[in-house]
C-alpha cells in the first residue's frame, strides 16, 4: 500500500470516528442512564446537595456600631402582589420564553422522585407570595432546580418544557416568569455564575442545574422581581 493511500485511509478513519462521536454526544446522557440504572438517583442527590448547603448556610447580620444617628426615614413600602388572573393555570409554574421552559413547579422533600416530574422548589426558602418585614430583613429567595438532561421516559417535548438543559443560555437582562396562585411574577436576570454552591442570597429568584455531567459544578441564575 502506497504512503499516499495509507494517508487517505487514516484521514477517512479519523473523519468518520469524529462524526460518530459528535453524533452520539447529545445522546450520551440517555445512554448512560440505560447502562447505569443508578445514575438518575446519583444526579438527583447531587442537585439536592446544593439545596442542603443553602439550607445550612447562616447569614450573620452586620451589627452597626452604637452611635447617635438621625431618625431613620419611613420604611420602604413593599411592592404589591400582582393581581389574580382566573385565566392563569391553577398549577404553579415556571415560564422562560427564551429557552422554551414552561413547566409545573413541584414541592416536597422527596427530591429524587420530585425531580423526575420536572422543576423542584427548594423547601425552607420563600415562595413568590411570601412577605418579609418592612426593613427587608429575614428575606429568603425563591430557589428552583431541575435536571439538565432529564430521564429516558421523558418525551422530547416534555424535556424541552421541564428541563434546565438550556439554562446556561440565559444572560443578564433576560426575563423569567413564575405563575404562583394564579398571579404572574416577573423577574429579570442580573447575574449568572458557575460554581459548587449559591453565593448570592440577596436575589429574589435563584435557578440552578448541573453544569457538567455528574460533577459538583452547577450553573446558577440570579434574578430580581420587576413587576
């Protein structure tokens, strides 16, 4: 075999190998679920770990020095709740038009099974309708989490509506809607980051999901309410 022919064969093998790899790459998570039945439980546990870290985080208030100050201004009036619209769904839900998410928000402590149904609201934190005191102290964010790749039994349409696969596409300025008790709350993204735990508890809404496959890295979205 001539060196030129051997070169063409080598290039051909490399080309078709790379083509096969890129073709299978989007399906790899689903194949992994099939080969490793415990994978879904493991991923649910890693998502739950981030919520547990958040629940265990203690934010110590800053105690100002005892000095004489002028009388404080009247407390800021909290934003009113959005009106109730009977036409909105009775199920609580999340809407992110930019990435096609439109799924029901589920609640409870059984993280592994809840994540199989879609979007999970982390307990022990706020819901959109919760109120804080007039000084905005003791406020907690709403925290929502979901899988990126979902499960084998999910249809393609259900996965698009309920997974956070495209969450990393969100940028500062993008809007998010939460339908809660037939009220529509609107939020605007002001920050995103990749890390292992939540770093900003001043946000009114926090979304997170896995950044990489089966790793402790997460992608976080922080947003403030705008309506």
